[in-house]
C-alpha cells in the first residue's frame, strides 16, 4: 500500500516539475529569442522604400528560422507583420504563400509533444493497473475505473502541460525516462 501511494505522489510531483521547467524555459526563450521584439512599440512606424525591402526580408528570414525551431506561432506572427506593414514588397508574396502552407500545421505537430502526450497516457494506463494490484483489489470494476481514471489523468495532464510550451523531442524523452526510472525506484 505504501508503494502505491509513493507511485501516485511521484507521478504528481514529476508532472508538476515538468510543468514548472517548461514555464521557466519558455520565459527564458522569449527573452533571448533572436530578432524578437515588441510589435506594439513599432506600431504604425513601418519604413518605406529600400528600408521596407530589407526589413521585410529580415522578418521573413526570422520567421523561417522560428519555424525551423518549432516556434510556429512566432513565425506566423512575423509573417502576418510582413503582410500588414510591408505588403508592397516581394517578401510579402512569399509571406502569404508560407502563411497558407503553415495554416495547416497545428501546435500539436510541433516538436516532441506527441511523444510526451502518448507516453504520459501509456504511463497512466500502467498506473491504472499497478495501483489496484498494489492494494490487492480483485474487482474488475476497480481495475477498469482505475485504468480509465489514470489514463485520463495522464492524457489531460500532458495536454494541458504541453499546450503553452514547445516541447522538443529530447525534453519529451528526458521526461519519459525520468518518470519511468523514478517510478521503478520508488
């Protein structure tokens, strides 16, 4: 019984630690992102002529860089800025084409989120089987409810925890390995 409680507490603590780590990483990432700036400070101050050409090319290059790093929302924001402020440039045509192509890509496609969500759900299934077994439950109803409950907790927790932060495949693997290792050593 003590092992089952330790497993549940460990699962909750690992989820909280992962959420805090992603929040801190995201705040550091937005502070140090290359080419990031506050759009409101430049509102209505778009340059014209040759300056517009160079600025729009720089914004387009930054948008492509952010897209390559799985920062899809930031990349889309840059493309929309080009279309709004520099629509007379050649970069605006490219930005429109890229924005149409990138509209089909959701945040769910970015990085290691799929691995994180699927392994958290599978870990919930494992806990749903392990906890009733640790308490020597013999009723199939208890096992069924436990499996459904812990699977839902793993799925919903991982979806909520990863909805705001871009998770890289390496981070997802680290969380998975840490969770499994911590559970088996609890």
